C-alpha cells in the first residue's frame, strides 16, 4: 500500500519542531507499524536524509519503550502497543499523522523520542516493597488469596509506556500510579507500606507536574494493557485512608 | 472538588424538591420559602438555617472553583504544545465539557441569584414589592417570558451534563469505584442524578411557560 | 591427570580430560595454554557454595560507602545486583541503554522460572535440578556452578514473593507450578505469560528504592563503548550519553557486566532491537576470554517470518507445548490446505512419533531441528517465502509447523486455556491476523538465547581482574543448551545471591588507588573510543548499517544456525571477512555524533557483531561434535540424532582476542565431573 506520513520532526529538545510530510510506497499489511517506519528510514538514509528517531526495543509489546501518537490516538487505533500494531489496521492511500507524546513532564528529546524518567522518580518515591535481599521468609509461609493475587497481577502488567499520560487531556499519570498502588496494595506483602506509598507517589507525581485526574477515562482506552480505571479509584481510596490516618 | 461537588448535589437535590412545590400552588410554595427562613427557630435565629446553607455553599463554591482553576492550570502547563490531531476514544462529552459547563453554571448562578435572591429583579419589568416579595409570583412572572425559560433550560442542560460526569467522577474520586460492577453502578448514578435534577428543575419553568402553573 | 586431582581432592572424577584429535579449524586459530578455574571450589558438591560463602572475606559496612561499583545492565542480573549491593551500602553506578532500567530485555521472558522447591512433591530436589540442568546442557557446563544455581534457586522465589512479584497461585493461596520443556517435574513458577516482566519489575523497584536511598545512581540512555583497564585491573568504562552524544568516563573499584545476550548477531532473533555484544566484545578485545561463543539456542516456538521487512521474531512461550500438539501434514500436497480440513490420520505428530516419552516436551534443540527437517522435507506450512540457496538461486519454501491447541481446548475448555495463555494468544493473533482458538498456530524456530559469553571463574570474575560478568552475558551455567525457565533463575541467582558474596571478597582488598580522568589509561580509552566514533561518522559510503546487519544475519543463520558443517562454516568465515571490509569502507552513518543518533548506535553495535560472528564460526568449526544447541552435520548418529564426542570436546572453549590481524587463541578448560557422570542424552 501507499501512504502519506505526516511526522513530527524536531532536532533536539531546544530546537523548534514541525510536521514533515513523506510519501511511502511498498508497505505490506504484515508489517508492524515500526517496520513501516524502518522502511521509511531505510529510504531516507539512501536519499541522504537523517532517519526519523523513534524509540523501540523489545518490539513485542512488553518493554514499554515504544510510544507514538498515531492519528491522534496513543499507540494507534488498536488496543496494543505501537510495536504490535500492524499495517493491516490501515489501508492504501491513508494519511497518518505521527507525533510524540505531548506533556511537559515528558520533554521531547528528538523527533518522536521523549524523556519519561519522571516515571522512574515516581517509582522511587514509594513504588516498591522494602525487602532487602536475603531477608525474605519462605515463599509459601504467607498465602495470598488467588483472586487478589490475580487482581494484583493484572494491575502489575503496566509497562510504563506513558500512553495514559499522552492520551489524558489533563496529562495525568494517575493510571500508571494507580496500577502500581493496586498491584502492591493487593498483596499481603505490600500492606506495611501501603499508605506511605500512596502519599509518597502522589506527592512526587504532583511535584513532577503531571495533571490532576478528572476521571475522563481516555487513559484506560489508550492503555495497551487495558489497566482499568478501578486502579485510580483504589489510589483515591488509599489516599483518603492515608490522609484520615495522618500519613 | 468531590466534597464541594457533593455539597452542591445535595443542595440542588433539596432545592429541586422545593421548586416542585410550585405544583402544589402559591400558598404551599410560599410557605415552604418562608419555612426555610424560620427553620430551627428558636434554636437558630431567623434565616439561621438559610445562612448556614449559604455559608456552606459559598465556601464550597470557593473551593470548587478554586480547585477547578488549579486543575485547569496544571493541565495547561502539562501540554503547552498541542497535538495536531487528537481523537477522543472513550471520554463522554460531559466529562470533556466540565470546565465550560462549570463556567456556564457559574454565570447562570450569578444571574439566578440576582433574579431570585439578592436583587430580585423581575425581568418582566414590574418591580413592585407584590411581586418581588412574593417568591411564587416572581417565579411565575419570570418564566412567563420565553427567553427566561430558555436561559433556564440551557442552564439545566449544562447542569445535567455537569452532574452526569460529576456524580460518577465524585464517586471515583472518593474511591468507591473499584470494580467493573461498581463502575457500571456509578455510571448509572450519574445518569439518574443528572436526569432527575436537571429534569426536575426544568419541569417548573416549562409548566409556567405552558400555563400549567400560573 | 594431575590437574584434576588437585582441584577435586578426595573426590573421584568420573571422566578423563578430553584429547582433541580432529582439527577442523586449523589455520583459523592458535592453540593457547590450558585454562584452569583458579577459584574452583573443592569438597562435596552440596558443601561447596556454603564453604565458599564462609571462606570469602567480608567488607566492613563502614568501608562499603567508599567502594564504587559499576554495573552495566539492568536486567535480572544487573538490576538484582544493583539493588542488593546498594542495600549493602556500596556506591553503585548502574547503566543501561534504554530510557529506564525497567525495560531491559529480561522483561520479555514469558514462560517462567525454575526452582527446586518441590511444592508438588513430585520428587524434585536441588540435586535433581542440578542433574537436569547438566544433562540438558549436554554435559558442557561446570558442575559446581550448576549445583550452586540449583541450591540458591529456592531463595530466589522467596525473595521475589517478598518483593510483591504476583506469581500464579492455587485456590488455597499457595504458589502454583507448571512443567517446562525437557524435565519430568513441575518446578516452574510463573506469572501468566509475563514472568520475566514481573521478576524484572521486582528487581527494578528494589533498585529504584536504592536510587531514592542514594546508594545507586542510574545512568539511563548510556551505552558502554569500552572498558578501562589500569595496571591490568578493570577500573571503569567509557560510555556514550545517548542523548547528548557526549563520551564520558566512569571510574570505580570494580566493573560488572550484565549486558545480556548477543543473539542479534543473527539479525533476526527474539532479542530486543538494542540487544548487543558491544560491552562484552570491548572487554574481549581488552583481554577477556569469550567462551563457547558458538553455543546458540534456537527456540522451537516462534512466529514464522512473513517477509523481508521483518525486524525481529516473536517467541510464543514454550509452555504452549504443554498443551499444544505439534504436527505437519503427512503429505506435502496437504500443506496449503486449511489445517482443520486435514483428518487426523493425515497428520504427522512428529515429536510424539519420534520421542514417545517426552513427546512435545523434548528439549529445544531437538524440537527445533525436527521442525526444520519437516520443512526441508517439503512438509512445512504457512505462506511461501523466498529463500536464497547456497548457489545464489532462490526457491519458495514454507517455513512453519502447526502448534495445535484444539485438543487442549476440547479437554480443558476454552476458559482454562484462555486463562493460561491469554496474552500470548492475543499477541499471536495481532501479529498473524489469525485466531489461534480456531486455527492451529504456526510456529518455526528462531534464535533465542546464547549459552556462550565471557568466560568467568566460579566467583563470576573474568580473567581480567576486577571484571565480573553475570547473567546471559557470561557463559557459565547452561553448558551447550539451556533448559527452559533457567535463564531467569541464573540471572537472579547471580544478581541477588552469588555476585554480592563473591564481589565482597574482591573488594575486601579495596578501595584501590584513586583515579581521575587524567590518568593515561583513562585518556587512552577515551581517545580510542572517540576515534572509532569519528571513523564511523566519516566513512560516508553507500550502504546503510541496517543492510549490512541483515547480510550478516543471513550468513549466520544459513551457515551457523541450526545445522553447521565444515564447508559451510569455512565459507561463512570468508563471507564475514569480506563483509567486515565492506562495513569499514562503505557504511553510511548520517547525522552528527554529538546528539541522539540511532544510526551511530547501530553502527557501533554492528561493527562488533561482525567480529563476533567470525569468532562464532571459528568456534563452531573447531567443535566437530554435536552438543546441545550446536549441531554439526558431520557428527550425527545414523538416525540423525546429535552425536557428542566427550573424548575430544569435554571442555570449555575460551577464546582470547588475537589482535586486529592475528588469529584468536583457544584456551581449553577441561570439564571434569565428580557428582555425576556423563551420559548420552536421550529423550526417546
Ligand atoms: C522472548 C524471550 C523469552 C524468554 N523466556 C524465558 C523464560 O521463560 N524463562 C527463562 O528462564 N528465560 C527466558 N528467556 C531468557 C532470559 O530472559 C534472558 O536470558 C535473561 O533475562 C537475561 O537477563 P540479563 O540480565 O542477563 O540481560 P538482559 O535482561 O538482556 O539485560 C541486559 C542489560 O544490559 C544493558 N546493556 C546491554 N548492552 C549495553 C551497553 N553496551 N551499554 C549499556 N548497557 C547495556 C541493557 O540496557 C540491559 O539493561 C527469554 C528470552 C527471550 C528473549
Ligand atoms: C460554579 C460553577 C461551577 C464550576 C465552575 C464548576 C467546575 C467544575 C470543574 C472544572 C470540575 C472538575 C472536572 C471533573 O471532575 O471532571 C467540577 C467537578 C464537579 N462539579 Fe462542578 N462546577 C460548578 C458548579 C457545580 C454545581 C452547581 C454542582 C452540583 C450541582 C457541581 C458538581 C460537581 C461535581 C459532583 C464534580 C465532580 C467532583 C470530582 O470528581 O471530584 N459543580 N466542577
Ligand atoms: S497504565 Fe497503561 S498506558 Fe499507562 S503507562 Fe501503564 S501500560 Fe502504559
Ligand atoms: S518496543 Fe517494547 S513495548 Fe513496544
């Protein structure tokens, strides 16, 4: 198929950026979206133009490295990551607009690449269970109800891609945060730090400059892992309990 | 935000119930209005309850608008460069119009207070005390004007929208929507509250306009 | 032999050191001295690690703050080590090329992690896990290392559960296990099809906690380009800040490489796009030995290639082989039929036919080769893809076999199957556009894991003093073939439990002399890296880095893939040498070196892959036997099974860099078993 690509190009974080238009032919529907961009880059290199910079690593939908706003949808039209999006979701003659995640907390580094280190800092401020190596009790000494464990697992599948922030009109990272809070808060091992965790993470979230959640729901629709809004409610609930108990 | 929002919801619920008294006639309605003023006497001074409500509402209003402005500012600062193309995939129209809808409500609120509470302007022109000091009469003479009813209905539409998302959102903000079934219920609650309140408020002016009440 | 008895006093060796009589790689290498692990433990196998832990020196907690540790890599091996050493109070600097430590490729592991907990009471024990691993590795691993791995495996599960890793559980709330390729017990712990992700997030969170505590400093989007040696000791690294392009030096008392595997030398593999050999290869060029580089694991259950655009291959966890049955049509003319229309009697369930006792659960190398043979035989399924033949012509081949879940769905119900494999099957559908609940899945082998890596001693230290290597980047524990669910175990064993102990013994001699950037050795490393980058930027030829990488991958897959022959490998070495010339004279790298430049990153990596590819071929050429993932066409039984030659090759091949124009030097480390006895592997 033949496509018209409108891609945001920006040389560096400080340089001004803009949309450039490219025509690309020879795209097969078995290609992944990123392989389509690889093809474009191969053509650009042959022509002596600098290839478009974009992030990807595992290309199997699990590392969370890939991003891209595709025609106004984070990770494109399917519920999956950009690297798992395939060209059979598009048709010949389509125009595709590709932009980076837009958020001040995710500054553009180059072209379509943004800096998501704010997520690491949110995890640093409480997104863990303190268990020094070697201090762990026998694994089966603390049973965890199966449904709770599955619920925790579902929340733990967040890949930290940032699509929730990109899709949210407020640029809030509540879904990302709520996923971690739900994952750890659902397990018996996560109880001791449950309330200090939520307070710490929310404080860092706000400090970074992420927006406030108004429960609009664009995040969960964009989330490639289908993390539900429930986790934000859980976050709010834990936060409320934490405040009542003066954490 | 959620707390102040819920204060509003409770208030408008009671307020709407009161308004419906209009269907019981002039006497009942004015009695209700009067009753509001002497409620709790002698424990409370005249207008005591009314003042308590007014203060609570005023504080809530400041908190509500304050948080709304703060949220808006944070959102703006977060996305200085807009998307060239942005699609909404899941959000309801009401959730995306909270800010404009809120502003509409705010403007309406000022007019509404001027109209019925503070200055008691009778838009029909007759400013005599017969009318301005008789809540029932003031209401009827206002809503006899088609454009007054229209303004009121537009405001109720805005209120319905605001409540549709607001109710659901407040439940979520309070941490009560932790499962898919709770979510379905919260969404229904949003619809019910929106329809009951906006619908309930709209009945009176419509009834006046169409002469059911006069 | 005298050597052996010195290292295993009081224990009876069960084999003699091998004596190589063949010399297929003559002319391509120089034979060096024999290599002996200077840190090999002694005593009964069950006591070796305990004794070592006790004998190793400790570092006074007050001194730890003064000791700097560089850890390159934030996968299970690196992340776990950073967290643990940070907790202990050392000063850790952690590096990764991704934008966050959480994205290391360990994240992609699906199936599970082994541990000898024996929760199923099916007769598991440390010894059985040890034995299975040694046997699975075709008796090409060191027994002491493997036993230690089995021994600490149970601590890993405890540790991960305490961190909140949401492993699958049974209804009673206790941990669940499943069985995994090549063994008869259920000892695999799993978190749906995302075990690696959950384990890595556990290590990542523990590491971020230490970042907050100030003991670990994380350098993301930093790529190691060279190792700094001072007086023969590893003292730091040269790294490129991938955002600013700045070439930086980082100095420390000790350097740990946990940089993962180099499967991307084949261009197409299940590795991440950025997985590379650069860190290990730079260390190799500075003197570290590269051991058994040819041992490559080809995974039988990957999604087949669809065309020339393919950038990577995707694994379908082999846990699917527990419930799926593998087959091809008996008749070639059925190959383009709808598989549901092929009656059972016309299907060849070839693994069940050939290996009745293990059936679909035979080890990976066997399953992979069997699939290849079926397709070579013209009974492959799926779309026809063009294949370049050795004589330069192209033919159309179907490269795929069915993995059929129909029986499992009938037996367990769709719900149960969905619960077990949900995300995998979704992924399959997304990639292929076919519904695996309706149509049998198509699979084909792909490069997945490398057992080879930098040579390390029992304490995980390479032959360069002060350079430790952990995880997939070292060679130590899996021999010629790794069992499923054992890499995660090794990464975490190294990171949480082994390295923190052994590195302390090394650091007990520190802190070493303070260095700064002005030291001549540091300056020299910096200059050589800068020169190399400048050179890459200035060649300005005609070919994209990508096209050269693809070509290398093609050579490797064709001649150094599932089946290797003397003739093919010799040809490959010639082709690779030409490609190397082509690269250094005709590659085109656009953009500038002083900003983010993905082309330059790739060029740096591909340059090293080319050199590694050559060494892999030489190693494969020398090893004229079939063992584990290494199958030499010349060494098979009459019915086509791998044939090992313990008399010639029961050794670790540790290769020393022979200089830019010299030939690599082979050091052999004999493998002597005392706790078990070498046997021919049989999964019949
Ligand atoms: C698809 C897939 C599925 C798998 N499934 C299983 C399974 O079910 N069970 C199992 O046991 N094993 C499995 N494996 C194998 C296992 O996942 C890996 O062997 C293991 O995770 C490797 O861990 P590691 O820490 O050594 O390296 P990795 O996790 O690969 O980490 C490498 C790290 O090094 C960094 N790095 C690399 N080069 C540089 C450089 N030059 N400069 C700076 N940083 C660098 C990277 O940024 C990264 O942080 C699977 C592997 C794959 C690919
Ligand atoms: C004075 C005019 C008003 C303004 C400017 C305003 C504005 C806003 C804004 C911006 C929000 C946040 C957006 C969101 O949560 O999605 C909000 C939330 C809300 N508003 Fe209003 N609003 C006003 C009046 C009202 C009234 C009259 C009611 C009740 C009848 C109300 C009830 C709510 C509720 C329940 C919420 C949800 C709170 C939450 O999610 O935490 N608001 N309002
Ligand atoms: S919650 Fe979903 S969208 Fe947000 S970071 Fe996690 S996986 Fe990505
Ligand atoms: S590249 Fe890893 S999730 Fe897309």
